[in-house]
C-alpha cells in the first residue's frame, strides 16, 4: 500500500468510527424518548420520540454510507468520491 492510500484509509476509518458513535448516541436518545413518551402528554411525548427516531434513522443512513465507502476503499481499492 502506498502512503497516500494508507492516509486515505485512516481518514475513512476515522470517519466510519465517528459516524458509528453518532449512531450509537442517536440510538440511545431514541430509546430514552420511547421510554419517556408515556410520561409526557400528547402530542409532545409522541413528537419527541418521532424526532429522535428520525435522527436515529438519519444517523444510521450516514453510518451505512460512510461504512460502504470505507469498505470499498479497503477491500476493493475504490477511491472515494470527492467531498
């Protein structure tokens, strides 16, 4: 592997880890909102859960996107798109 490729893999490894952490946090917030939605009168309790679920879904989509780019790079040698 070339030094440039190593640096690129390290960059995308870090991005993958960061996206994974954001998803873990969003998942925990969503679980807490679901747990607490019954304690808050409608529509606020339901809204908080729906917003947390949306954030978790977005975080998961981003994690999957970044992970796919990293896997393509690491396993297939495919250069990631410019960002």
